[in-house]
């Protein structure tokens, strides 16, 4: 059942946002739900859509950040941009390889 949910989520994300996809490399992980990517030599802050991970000074913040770092280490990622929030961050679904990083963080218990 979990696999079906993940596939449906991925399909929806990809098809509804296909016009605005960034192919990039993660420069830095801020916390368990926010990364900095480099697009055309510019840094872009991206918040993973649909999840909330522990912030600085909250329990498991370091573990959540480390889990996301492992997931993106040295990989090219695809950011399916959904919107920009009121802080100017890009909100989107991030795929590392074939894995939805939001779903991965939830499955690991960090979001």
C-alpha cells in the first residue's frame, strides 16, 4: 500500500509540475526539510514540499539533517517546483535518483 501511495504521489508531482523542473546538485543541507541547490551558478533555497522536519535546537534535528545529507550526497537531483513561500523559498518535490526525498524522510521517521 505504501508503494502505491508513493507512486501516485510521484506521478501527481511529476505530471502537474513538469513544466518547472530544475536539474541541479545540492550544495548544502540546511536541515531535514531544506536544502540549497545550485542552478545556473546561483544558489536557490528549496524547502521539501509536504513535510516538516525538526528545526535547529529541536530533538532529532541533527539526525534529520544527517539523513537528508546521506540521501543527496554527490547526487544530481530534480526539483519539481510548486511555488514560492512568503519567505521567498522555493517549495517543491525533490527526487534524488528515483526516490522522493520527502517520502524518504517520512519513512525514516524524521519528518
